[in-house]
């Protein structure tokens, strides 16, 4: 089955830019979606179809996808952005909905 | 406002059954596929099962295939998950999630419930 690889943790100072990667074989050919999950809360969709934002998500959240890596970029990071972030794709395999292992974003 | 409210979780012994429900409101339920996603304590997200708008297409993760059954009642705006032969590794918070799509394929989850906790233990 398809595997998505994320770094376990990313740290960034407030006001800086955080980049969270999601690696997968030829992931650039798939649509990648990103979810934010704060402690004790349900996940929230922050980017879909590689780079689109749902209504209500700040423009500081953006995404890109090419080759074997998709990236979620959070500009001007705020303390409230501290959360776990998961990437997700659809793959036409036995387990078609695939999540990455998640990345814990720490705001220093 | 979209609302998804799960219920039916609890403590159950290995080998027993449990039925989860998800009550949906705030959108046209039968216009979208629906899914169950679970999260074991301290772990990541794992897709469990999905069902298309008209129940014509259904999918399961390999880990639950043959033991879990997903269904929906569009007249009641409700989603269900029948879980049989439960195992300790099924212990998790089970989320009901709405798809942006009408079909199971190509799913993006745009709304999630708060989850219902299932604990499988003797």
C-alpha cells in the first residue's frame, strides 16, 4: 500500500515560516490534503487539492506538491498554529485513504 | 452550520460487538460520501471505512475488512458503523467525517465530528 512520510516534529519561532513535508512515491501525481489537529480537538482541513484553502483558513496556510514531496507552508507562524499536522491522499490500492504519520509543530 | 455528532462508543470485551452512530445536520446529507476515521490513543489518523451518497460504493481498510460494516440512512441523516469481533487494537477515538465529494474515491474530509471513544478490553 501507498506510504506517506512526514517528519515527526518541526520547530519554528513566532513570525517565521514553517514548512512541513510529506513524502511519497510520485506524490506529485496525486492530490494532497492537509489537516490541523490541536490537542483534544478533531482535525480541521487547512489545505486541499495541493494548494486550495477552505473558507475561513488564513492565507498564511499554503501548499505545494511536486515530484516526491508535498509541502505545507505556514507563514508568519503564531502560537495558535501549534498542533499536529497530517497529510492525506487517495490511492487506488487496498487501503485507498492514506494519512501521513503526522508532524508536531512546536512554536518556540 | 455543519454538525456531526457521534455516539455509541464505550468499553467492550474482545470478540464482542458495538454499533456507532453519527447524526448529521447543517448540510444536504445525501449529497455527500461519509467516512469513519479512527485515532488510537497518542497515535495518528487511520481511515476505517467510507460510503458513497447512495450506498452504492463502500470501502474498508484491510484492518477491519470482514469485521466492520458501514451503512447510512439518508432519511434519518445518519451514518453507522457496525463493529464485530472487536480486538484490543480497535481501541481508538472514532470520528465521523464528511467528504467534499459524492463518491468515496478521491475523498477529502471537510468536516469532522468530535469522536466517540471505543475501548476494547477484558
